[in-house]
C-alpha cells in the first residue's frame, strides 16, 4: 500500500505558498516547457482531428496529446506543490500515463501506415504488456515511499519495467517505420515517412531520455528539455498528416500560424512579472486572437470559393464538351443532309432545262411559264444547300482550298456576263468598269472567289428595284479590289456590321424580298478572310444604295489553309504552288 498518502507531510515551510505563475521558488523554465508542450500538442491535434475525424490516425494523435497533457500537468504539480500526498499521488498517476503515451504513439504510427484496420493481435499484445501498470499502479512496486527531505517519491521496480516497456514500444515503432521506408514505392512517400520517423523519434527519445535520466540520477532538471520534443513533433507531424490526407493545406497552415503566434504571445505570461506587462500581453493576445480569427475566416471563405469555383469550372468544361459534340453532330447532319439534297435538286434542274428546251416535245407558253418558276425556285434551293454546305465545312474546319493563280479580270468579267441578262430583264443598268491596266494574278481558290462575287452581284440585283449596278475592278500596289455598287434599298448604318453574321438579314428586307436566308454574306466573309482579304459594306442609308467591297492581297501567306487533296486536275504550275504551300 502507498503509506505516504496517510501522513500529512510538507516539503517546505512556506506559510502561504504561491504555487503558480509568480512563485520565485519555481524554475522559470517549468511552465514554459510544460505549457507550451501541452497547448501546442492539444491545439495541433485538435486541428488535425477536426479534419481527419474519428476514423483517421488523427484520433490516436488526439488521444496521445490528451494523455501527454495530463502527464505534463501532473508533472507541474510535482514541482510546485508542497504537500507530499499531492505530489506522491501525481507521481503515481504519471507512471501510469507515461507508458500509455508510448503505446498510443505505436498505434498512431500503425494507423498512419496501415489505416485504422491494423491487426487486432497488436492491440491485444500491447494491452497485455500494459496490464502490470493497471494492477501495480497503486502499490509500492510503483512508488516505494516518499523522501520528504528531497521532496521526491522513491520509485519501485515497476518504473524499471516502464522504461523497458517504453523501449519496446520505441523499437517497434522504428521497426514498422523503417520497413515501410525501405518498401516505399515512390520517393515522395519515402520522404514523408522519413520526416515522420524523425518527428516520432525526436519526441519519444527526448522524452524517454529526460525522464530516465531523472529516475536514474535523481536530477530532474533535464526533464524540462525532454518536453520540447513534443511541440516540434506535433508541428511537422500535423503538417504531414494533413498533407498526406490532402486536406486544405492553405487553411491549415493559416490555423497553425495563428495558433503558434498565440502560443508564443501567451508564453510571455511565464516570464513577465509586473502587472503592467501582464495587461500588455493580455491586450496583445486579444488583438492577435481577433486578427487571427479574421484571417482564418478570410482564408476559409477563400478556399471555399476556390472549391466552388473548381466544381463550377468542371461542370462548365463538361457542358462545353457536350455542346461541342452537339455542334459537331449538327454540322455533320447539315453536311449529310445537304449532300443528299443536292443530288435530286441537280437532277430536277437538268430535267426542267431539257423540258424547256423541247427535248420532250413542244411545250405551251403556260407550262413554260410555270416551269420557269419551278426552275427559279429550284435554283434558290440549290443556292441554299450550297450555303449550308459551306457553313458546315467552315464551322467544322473541313473547308478545303484549291489554290491556283487566279486572273481577276477574267473572273469579274465572267460574273458580269453571268448576270447581265437577269439584270436587264429586271430593267436595271448593269455596267462593268474595267481597270485601266490589267490587274496582276493572285493566288486563291477561284471557285470560292466566284461564289463570293456571284453572291454580291446577285444581292445587288435582288435588292435594287430600279437604277444602276456597277462593278469595278481596281488595284493598288498591294491589293486588288472588287467593288459592287447599286442604287437599291440601301442599308441602315446600324445594320451594316451585323449583315455579315449568320442568318442575319436587314430589318425591312423581308418586305422587299422575301426569299433569302442571311447566309450568303456570312459565307463570303469567311471565304475572303481565309484568303487574308477583307470584305465590307458601305451605304448612305435607306434607299440610298449600297456598296460592297472585297479587298484581296497580292502577296499573302496561305500556308495555314487546309488544301484540297484532289490536285490532279490542276495545271503543273498550280500543282507546284500547292506543293510549295503545303511544304511551307
Ligand atoms: P440573303 O440575301 O439571303 O438575305 P445575305 O447574307 O446575302 O443573305 O445578305 C444578308 C442581308 O444583307 C440581306 O438580307 C439584306 O438585308 C442585306 N443586303 C445584302 N446585300 C444587299 C444590297 N446589295 N443592298 C441592300 N441590302 C443588302
């Protein structure tokens, strides 16, 4: 039995003992070493625990911290109390808690390495080894008697067993960690484990060594230093766990920073002796707490927003991908549908022409008139299909160009000749103003330029009720210009730019000319820009006519154009050009 508990004995004869904080009898390092260790370990392990939860190594860490803190508080009591019964009782419990710290550390390490499901036999084995502490704690095997002159408990054989137990735990921890380090797959995991091992050793070895040196030499002053291992260990260990578990490091770091700052300021309490200074430190702590709280809040909100943003971004990326697929499917559909439409339309056109020419016998004027209308409608349909095909090619990036040397003089004249009858039929004056001297050839896809030009002239005729249509071909030193001018319905200034967009028609266009899709200028703009040229419109306003201008450079770099693979129908010279451009 612990007989000293029954005698009232005092270690010194201070009448009014000032135990805590201000007693000059108490070594200055005592509070500092103990409370820093306690506060830092509790704060850090709570922080880590709050992120990791019950089912993580963090719960073992928290357990170790709590037991360690209890041990440290009891240790402070053994230093500052004068009642031998209190000191002795604290000592008894400390010798019980100390092995628990080591056992807890082993399980912390095991759960860190293997997850919480480590083998049950390990738990059982350690429990069996811990049994003597439970049984023998309240006996002389633990504390034999109390030496009142030294004011120290005299330890029994259980303490020897305690150190042996601690060494076993330490060896076990080292064994587990080293074998994991040796078998680690990647270097980052290995580095992690090495840091972990060093942290554990720093704490346990210093703690064990400091306590054992007290037990064996009777000089307990080393014990203070043994406790510093704890905050160091907790510090980088918490970081490792959080990092390993990939939690929000930024937030955690801020919390750690604020916590360490507060601990540092609070530690001043153990040194300052005057009232003014205590107040000052108190005020500083309050300010630091407020600042820290705000900072953590900001970082928390920030990281929350970042997380929300990344979720939204992901959703956006997915939605975008879906849209892209849908768009591709749409282009694909248009392309297929247009191809299928083109063939019968061409057949219709051919047969109507044959009927009109009289290949199937004489046709009366009434039928001829009707067939002419069918022919025109069919032409519009063909144009629409062509435009849709062009759009689907442009938008899916499948537009191919057959580059040749193009004679613009010839091209513009050809367009003029193609439309002159139609213009005259409508009662319009139609003029081609040739350039004073021949315009030099340019490298371009002739059929695309023809398409653009036809569209401009066709529009001019379509949107002009009476008056004149003029076509000009001009050249500067660097560019060729084709200008189509009409005296038609004109365009409002605010509509000019928009007309080059897809499906866009002028506000009143429907009234003048119901037929139209609003695709021609969009396709034209795309084709001209692929040739590194420009196309734009000018108009003084409604009823004031319009001018459409196409500008093409003589020397453009077309190396970015996707070339048509079918170059066999090109002249040898053109093929050379294509070849050169493709190589470029
Ligand atoms: P569409 O002629 O089939 O409607 P376009 O893309 O060729 O499609 O033209 C787009 C619009 O630009 C026309 O609907 C019309 O409002 C306007 N536009 C084009 N050319 C002229 C012109 N010469 N005069 C007045 N408006 C024009």
